[in-house]
């Protein structure tokens, strides 16, 4: 960094001085700053980001908010000798969202459920992006028979009935833990990502700057990871954002039908599944997790749309 | 002096659905250390394919080097494996492309791109590498390099980007620099600056240069020798002065006649070469220029050998284009002889100004 602070650097050249009027200096912004500014201009996306931040913070600080231990064990929160009035009780100061059929605080279950739902959504997104981006990159970069084979696998995956596959996979592999649920959801999610990344690579690989980089002696791996992938970052980030929402829904579907996480673990899907029996007695127990899923996924989609606009190089604004 | 690069009988073909395109048809030339040669020809004459074949940068399939050798430092580049080639690319031989607008990665800072060859070929890391990158930018005339090194390509003008490309190309002190139409996408004043820069670096670094262009004016000032290519063949080769003073191939005559001349504004119409370059799927038998050639004779149906017509001067033509009888015959077919102005051609005028 010394070299940057050499005193003569500023008076190096008259040309630079002419190029950089104070007005231009003020306008100069980093790449990230430009993207951020464009994102902020999209009100809906900003609202989504704010609401989602609140949800994530509440999930992270669930133990503090609900005065539970960090390792939440729903079994411990069941009152020892519940009175009938403690079960399926309506909202009160002690239980802002009421209690469930065993007398557990529903608000606590919702917040700890949020932890699991978000965790599953994010981790399965990461797994799906890593698999999808790698295979998509290989298919797009090498083309030929490799591309053919990989893309036919993708086609086959996308042609299978989605829910059926989800259920069959979980019957075969799932033992009701978070890890297996994440993997099963990721297996469903990667083909779409692979397609997007392949498309980006196909469009990018004939760019002249890649030929120029090849003349410098860069190998395939270097080209793919350092030179093409960053150029495809925009669509991948957008896809990742939308995937989190989609994966949260998939987790809920699985758990709702009893194929995903098993009680007493809590997730929004588990809550939905358990609560359907009590729809007449306590409809809030269905509405609340359903509403939480709706809001969260909506936030992810709004943010995804906002990012899509912000990252689109065709919308270059000054 | 021993040549650093010898290309012998290079043939590159593209296999397409419609047939085989013979883009380069047995090109041979050599290049001495520190020498600059210009390869001149119109679009599709095989100049770029020749240069890309040297570094084996054409995708196979469809492209294929079917014959020939490219000897560089006692190694035949056509037979090296990918790993060894990568050491040569950017290290010993580097390339500058036509369009500086699209030759830099838009999402990488200039510095990062400049550091690539420094890391890859010189093995320098960290501060030392960074300092070298700054020095390179300064050497190619980027003002305020300490600050500009953190810029993105879109923050640079076309000429500045080409300077950056040149900095990247010379980063690892290559023995050979291939410049594929380095000035075509730039405006004229910037063109001259970039050519000056290449000429100056060539002297300082003692690098050999292959300059590919369709513009005779560009090579006139900088090249030691010129190869004229047509339809994948080298049709004429000569030292630069000799070629401009004594062009011997009808195609070279056509090229020279089609250079606009400042001393001729509004007097004569600008000459063009009638017809179009041959369809490389079905090139004509014999001399490929024969269908467009005012000097064509019956013998042109068979391929002409390289005829030595002067000092290091060879032309692949059956006809002596300096013979008065031949000129008379060509005139009847619309040939207009070149008029030397003050005893010199446009290229030479330019050269003497420099």
C-alpha cells in the first residue's frame, strides 16, 4: 500500500488532473455502490429487505425474545400439569400467539420454527447453487457431449412430477433431520440453476476477453472460476435469492405432509401439519405459520426482483 | 541471426457442415529476433487464422492444423500439449487483439487482469507483482498508474484500453508479440500513438513483432518486412521499402492503388480491386487471385511458384508485372498503373515523415 501513498502520485500528470474534475470525483462510485443505489430505488425490494431483516433477527434472537434456552427443547416447555384452559388458549400477554394443543407457547414455536425454516431455506439454496453452478458451468464451458449429457439429466429432472419426487426421495432417504431435508430439497432445486448458469456460460464463453485471457496462458479452471463466473454473478445471485423462498415452501410442503422434519422439532411446515387437526378449535395455528411463510417468501421474491434490476448491466444509470 | 520463429508449410482448415474451408494454405515464413514483420491482406485472407494457429488458439473442432510446423525455440508448437502451450502463451508469445473494448474482462479491475500474467509467468506475488503492474502501466503511457490500476475497463477510453492490453501482453517480457489489427478499432490519432508505442517497446524490450493488418499505411512505418496474404497464401514477401518501391504481385498493386492518397484528393477516383475474395469452400484452381486479376494468363490455371524478383523479394506470380507489354495488356482490362508521386508511394512518404 506504500506505493499508493507516494506524495508525487497526485501531481503525476496533467492529463489525470484534467480528466478528474471535482464534479467527476463526486460522481465516481464503486461498482457495489452503483448496484446498491439502483436497488434502493426499488421501494418494494427495500420493503422486502427490511421486513426480512426483522424476521431473520427475530429468528436469531428467538431464545432472548421468548426467554428460552438457546437449545430449544419443545418437550421441556410443556406445562407439567396443564389446566384445560392452558391448552389451545387464545392470545394473551403471557402467550402473544396463544398456546398449542399441549399448552406450549405458540409464539416461541413460531420463532424457533423460523430458525429451522430459514436455515433449511438457506442451506439447501447453497447446496443447490454449488451443484447447479458447477454442472451448469461445465456444461456451458465445454459444450459438446458433456453439455448434452448434463442437460438431458437436467431435462429429466425437470420433467419428473415435482411433488412426487419430493415425497419419494424423502421416504427413501429422510430420517427427519435437518440435514437430509436440506439435501432432498437441494436435489430438486439444482437443475433450474444449472440451466441458468449454462446459458450464461454459453453467452460469455465466446467473448473476446476470454480469448485474450487464454492467450495469456490461463487454463480452463482459471477461466471458469476467475473470469467467467464473476460475469455470471448477477443471474446467479438473483436465482439464489428466489431459491431460498422456493426452498422454504418446499420444506413446508414436506413437513406438512409428514415427510420432512418430525415433531417435536419445529418449523413452519411442521406447525402447519400439526395444526390442521385443530383448525376448528384454533384456526390461528394454521393462519400464523401460513402467513409467516407467505410474508417471508414474498420478501425473498421482492428482493430477488430488486436485485435482478440492480444487477442488470443493460440498465446502466449514471 | 537465427530466427526465433519458423513457420513451415502451415495449413489450417475448418471442417464445417458445408465442407472444408481451407483458411491457411501452406504458409511459410520466419522471424528474426527483434524483427517486425507485417502481414497484410483483406478480410478472410487468413492473416488472423495464421496468428491464432501459431498459438493453437483456434477451437478444435472445427479448426484443425492439418500440416506444417511452427518452430519456436526449437519446439514445434503444433505438437506441444496444452500444459506446455499455456507456459508459452502470454509468457514467451503474447497477443494483442483488435477490439480493446471487448478484450478486457468488464468485471475485473485493470490491476487484477494485469497481475494475471505476472503471477502466472513470472511467479511474482504481492507487493513486488503490484509494483511491476504499476510500472507496466507507466511504461505504456497510462497517466497516474497508481490510481488507474484500481479502475475498471469501462472507466478507460479505447486508446487507453489498448495501452492496458499492451501492458498485459508485455507483462512477462515475451520474445514475440503478435498484434492482430491492434489499431483497427481506434481513431486515427490514437492509432498513431499505439503504433509508436509498439515500435518503442519493441526496441526497448528487443521483442519480435508480427503485426497483422489490412492497412498498408499501418505497416509501412513499423515493419521491417511485409508478407502479403491472399486466400490463405503468401502471395508476395519483401522488405518494406522494396515492397512499396517495387511491388510485383498484381494483388499488391491492387492494395497499393486502393490506399487513399492525400496528394490525389478530387483528381482521380479511388481504385478498388474488382470482384470479391474467393469462396474458401471452393477456391479457384491455380492462382486464387486469377479471377480478379487484370494480368491473368492461361498459365494462371496452375499454381504459381514463388519467384525471386529482388533482394529477399518473392512474388507468387507467373507474370512480370513490370514488363511494358504486360502492362499494356492489363490496361485494356481496366488496369490503371500506380503513379509514383515524387518518386515515392504513399507508404514511403509516411515512413520518411516518421
